[in-house]
């Protein structure tokens, strides 16, 4: 895989956020929330090192959106 999120990875990630999202994520530090989400994704899907790196960047750039979705 190149260093871009596939549509399947994006779908799986947002499905995970919908399923496990919690309001207490608002109080998590950014790094802690990224690690929590990465760990949850790794438990559900085998991720290569490249996939993990790409997902880490994807999550980091979307933390404000993730937090907003969880609140609403």
C-alpha cells in the first residue's frame, strides 16, 4: 500500500469511531486519543507499519472532527 488511506480503511475507521466514541474523549490529550484509536483499530484489523503510520496521520489531522462527532 502507498501512503494514503484506502476507502476501506476510512470506512472502518469512522465505523469504529461511531461504535466506541465516548464523551470523555474530550478530556483526553491529543496523543492519548490518537493512541487509543490506533490501538482499537489494530485490535480489529491487522495493520502494517505503513498502514499504522498513515492512520496515525489521518487521525491526528482529524481530531477536532472526531471530538465534535463524539459530542453530537
